[in-house]
C-alpha cells in the first residue's frame, strides 16, 4: 500500500511542478519509513478477527489524534506519537476480516507514517498533504454490529412474521443472525436504520456469510439505492447455500451519489414455518 500512496503523491507532483520537489521528498520518505515498519513500537495485539464496527471505532480514535495535532507547532514527541498511531492502524488492519476495510486501514496507516516522516523533515506542505489523506478515513466505515455481538441491533425482519435471534458461533467469530418465519412464504431481514444514509461517489460493497438451517436454501441478497421512495439503482446476488457458511459479496456504484441512501436486504422463500437461514459477519465498506 505504501507503494501505491507514494505513487499517488509523486503523480500529484508531476501534475503540479511547484510541488514537485516536495512530492519527491515525501515519496522517498514514505518508502523509507515503510521499510522501517518492523522497528516501530506496536501496541497490544488485536483479536484475530474483530467486529468491523469496533475496528472502525478504534481506528477513528487514532485518526482523530492525528488530525488534532497542530501543524504549526510539531515536535519530536508528535513524530513518535504519529509512528505509534500508524502501527496501531496496521494492527487493526491485520485484525479486520473485511478485505476492503483492511486495505483502507493500511492506506490510512501509510498516510500517518508519511505524516510522521514529514514532521521529522519539517516539511509543512507534506504534512498538510498527508493529513488530507488521513481525513478520508471517515468514509471507510459505514458499518455497525457486523459480527452481531450487539444482538439484532441495526437489523429488522422483512415482515411481521419474521423473527430474528442472535445465535453463538458466527462464521468468523462473534455471533450469527438466525432468521425464522412464523408461516411459509417470504422470509428475510434488512438494515434498520439504513446502513448507508448518505452515499458518496465510489463503490460500496456488502459482504456477509450465509448458511441454510438444513439442506439447501436459495438466498437472495439485495442492495437498493433510494432517492426518497424512488429506486435509483439495485444490485442483486443469489446463492444456493448449504449448511456450511458461504460468503457473498455484492457491489453497487451509486447513480445519485450525495442524494441517495442504500438499503440492504437478505431473503429467501420457504415452504414451511421455522428457521429459514442464518447470516453473519455483515459489513458494508466504501472504496
């Protein structure tokens, strides 16, 4: 990831000759500090796989510390703190099950490392450039209760007949969402409130794991883009799930970014009442 960020910085320098020398210095510093990662002091290791909402909360706290540093008066202590915060973000990246979230955390950690290198070099322009990259982290984590450790919070049944229960032993730790119906027919759940209440330009990815309670079950996953009550876009994926956990990934690029919201729904059709299917590790990331 540091190579990608370094390339972006150098490309920006090529487009703006005035900043070219600054870009070259920052690019070199970024590569050098990336090579020295193993020497940075690491905080306590995070769990092997961590709830994405918890990961976002912890990473957001680290990012806020970086953004709170006064750029007009930075000292060696701030350099050391930035290096430690970059290392913390790398630990969180290693603990993230979602690969897009993991990528964004690593990219943000690289930007914080570049921020530290710019402090050490006393390069004010490079400091501001790195801070701008760090600011973008807030768009990375529109996800809540992904491992269902908070019960059924943020999720609701698709009808009055649907029953949601939190069950232990999720696909990658945490819990699972058991979806049942009191009568045959449509059976499913959706986000409540909206997982993404305001879209941005880019691609959103919904990832989750599903499995049938018994036998095989046809499960459909939807992302709807809504502008008010009007559907602006939709992506649908259908899988035939067995009794082993199966991962599903659905992507959508908003057609009306900044004006729309995203709604998520997972459903099936059953010929009897009872448990329809289970879902777990539900996450939405932007990139």
